[in-house]
């Protein structure tokens, strides 16, 4: 299990207006009901409304193309929505519009390329109704679904690392787990040696279809982080090669990894051509405001542990003397060295655009762990076990840690950042990248996390 399917986690009623509404929320949380609702409002209702919204009816073949196209668009959009929404921190409300806009765009572009006619009015009504219906589903589910688990452990729950939005029911005996049969079971294998009764009970529950998770896996899935050891001495017990490899994998997917490289290259060339005016204006603004080079160049640790020169627009006053400490490699949130132009381009992420050149060179990707300076990387390697595993994928302009944590401004933030980085490396998939892309757009538009 790489991710937690929140649609299958049913919690208790907490201030719900009625039992009927709760039962409805439980029903529509299931895949088959959500898919049925999507097809109803995305295909059937627009087809019935078509005669009312179109002044001149199309030929019969156009009806067939429109029905087929809306069916395919709903199925693709639903697949994207489901795949992305089960990722940690992926709010359903955020993913609805990108998922279905993408799927309908794919179908319409395909129709255009194949020179197939279709009803644009029917497609417009279809996407609006589908988005509205899934927003209604997400709202209803947010009122009644809570992440609650039966936890089999010898730990003191109050001393465990808290997870926001999660409630644990401590089960010391099988009778407690039987009382809460509607909840999934989480077993803390690192703290408890299961008795024969527990082994037999868990086996029977698994056969009956009850969800049973390992605590390490569920914590990773809920937080989107791979917990690191608190001290160097407990590295072997807290983090090992086994916990890094299971339940995901550290070697990038053999199909997606090379495909991502070609997609990065194609997108980099297109974006470089489209944004060339922005790049030129930014360069002029930097030179007019303060003396010094337009580009900031710095050696960073990159793909497979190979150093490279990362490019950025200079956002701070130029200083010839560079401090020789690892702390100096971290930029403070309100750093006095940041210029007015620099503050704007950092907030809008324009300062990262020269890294398109790094992407074309193959040194970076659009999405991946942020590359660290050589000093910081060497320090982390001496302090954090398996730190070099983050170099197994190309570093990125944006990444899982950036959209979940924001800008790292102190040494204390580093551990949390690395936990997010390890999670991304461990769960390197197309769906994770799609979620990061959506969240990055939100960060750029709102400014949150870009200080």
C-alpha cells in the first residue's frame, strides 16, 4: 500500500445534521457511486439538455461523437482525480478542476487532431455539471469522513508523534478491535510482538475484507513524509533500508523515469521560447536596480551525487566575499540582502526560471527534491543516514517538500524537509508529480510558501 484511500475510511458522526445525510456521504464515497454520478451528470444530463441549449440540431454522427467524447472525458478525469486525491495532503476540492479540465482538454484536442465533429455546447454543459457534482461530493464527504484507526501497539499513544486529523483507538485486546469493526486496523510491528490470538484474528479480518495496515506505512501515507531517526545512535532501529524500500521503492519506475526526462526537455524548450520576453525584462530590472551579475551561479549536489552549477536570477545584493559556513547557505525569510526586484521575483518564482537551462542540460527536472549546496549536502550526509538516496532522482525547480513545507529558513526545518524528500523519492510516480504541479500553481498564485 503506497497511499491511503481516504474514501474507505469511515468515521463516527460528529455533529452531523442527520443520519440520512451521513449514510448518503458513506455511499457516495465509494468508487462505483462516484463514477455513476459522474457519468449521470457528465453524459446523460447534457445529452437530455442538448435539444434545449442548441438552436440547430447536429447530424446524428455528431451526437455519437459527443456522447463517446464525454464518456471518455469523464472516465479519464475520474481516474486522474482518484489517483491524485489519495496522495497525502491532496485536498479533493483542489484537484477537481485540474483533473477534469485536463481530461476534457485531452479529448477535445484529440477530436481536433482527428477532424471529428462534436457538440461544443454539450461538452461545455458536461464539464460544468461534472465539476459541480464532484464539488458537492467532496463537500459532503468532508463533513462526515474522519481518519480513525484501531491501533495495535504497546506504545503510549499520547507520546506518539501526533498526526493532524487522525484519531487512534488503542486496542490491547482483540475484543476492542471487534467493537470497532467499522474502522481499519493499524499494527505497530516495531513495538508489539503479536500473540497467536492476534495473528489468528488479523488473518480472519483480512480474509473478510477488513483493511489492515502497518503503522510505518500508514504514518508515511498520512503525513507524506518518511520519518527520520531523532539521533545518530538510533539510526538502525528507526530507519533502515527495509523501511525505505517497503511499501514503496527507491529505484525510480523504469517506464516513467525516462519518459519524464523527455517531457521535461520538451516543456523546457517550449517555456523558454514563450517566456523569453519575461526573462529579458527581469534581467534588465535586476541590472538597473543594483550592480552585479544578472545570474546567480552556485554549485549544487545533483543527480546521482554529481555536482553541477545551478542558475537563478540574482535576488540579493551582490557580495564578493562568500561566508564559508553551512548556515550561510540558508536564506532567511526577511533577509536584508534581498532587493525590491528580488523580493518580487522570489514571491512569483521568476528567479527560478534560468534553471530551465539546467533542465535542458539534463542536470535538473521541473519536479524533484531541491538541490542543496555542496557544504550542506556534505553536512547532511554526515548526520542523516541514507541521505544520498535523495540523489537517485534529478533535483527539481519545485518539489514535494516545497509545496508541503515552504521555504527552509533554519537548521531545525531541515529534518522535516528531508522527510518530505525521502517520501517523494520513495513514491516517485506520475500522480505525485501531477499533485505537486497543481500545488505549485496555487503557491505561485497565492504566494504561500514562497518566502
